[in-house]
C-alpha cells in the first residue's frame, strides 16, 4: 500500500485548465452559436420574403413567369423548395456561380424550348426570333441510278491463256447446240413431206399385201 502511494505521489499531475482558457473557450462557443442562430434567422427571413414574392406572383393573373435576382446555392435551394410547394416550374440559368439565377413559370404556361434556349444564352426572349440552332443539313439521298458497267482492265482469256488455251475459251463462249447423237432430233427432220395421196396409196398397198398374205 505504501509502495502504491509512493508511486502515485511521484507521478506528475495533469495540467489544470486555467480560468482564462475556460473563459476563452466559452466565448468561442457562444460566438459560434450566435453565428448559427443568426444564419437561421437570416434563412427564415429570406424564405419568408420568397414566400411573399411567390404568393404575389401566383395571385397575379397577368404574370406567367418571374425572374429572381442572382443568388447563391443555398438561396436557390430555398426558392426551388418554395416554388415546388406552390406548384410552379423552376429553371436555373447562368453559367457562373455568382451570376446564376432562377426563373419560375406557371404550369399552365410552361416555357418553350426556344425560350429556354434564349435564357441560356443570356438573352431576353423574343417570340419573333428563333433561338434554337438550325439542325445540320441532311444529306440528300439521290435516286437510284443505274451503275455504269465495269469493264475489266484485262481479258480473262488472255490472263488464263496458259491454263485453258485460246481454243477452249472460244468454244466455251459459243452457244452450244444439241447433238443429234444424243437422241435429240431436230424439228425440221420430224416434218412429213409426203402428200396425202402418197400416204393413202401406201396405206392401201399395205392392206392389199396383208390380205394376200392372209389368203
């Protein structure tokens, strides 16, 4: 027990926080809380102002769209939220963060593509002017035309002359005729050139020969 007490007695005590340090920390905490409270008040005041402006816009039958001044991101978020609750269309324009603003539109009067294109270009919308870039010209599809016959640069018979010879190529190019040796008889050979009288006489002669043979 005495040994433990001696060890604890020899250990250095943690440095105590001075009253001056405590006072400084308290002041910083109070300042931070004050700033946060001020931000909440400013945010509530800004939202209330936006609600009044949007309510006035909604109740004005002659107004169909309304443009707000340039705002920071937090302010634009509040405008989007209030306008969405009021049933309006919102659209942010402006490229630079410091110059970005919001426009609100009544749903029964939505912005056209040309109007949005004008605001994106930083221009005032004029219904008489076109703001949408013209589409690239389309290629005109020409009607089908007969393609010119492509003539070979060289004669195939000359090219393969060493393989098929000149006579074989010429014979293959000719129109073949039916050979009579294969049983095909030309129509000119099938025509009967005998007269009717000659035919009848031959028939009678055959009948007489047959009768005599039977006798």
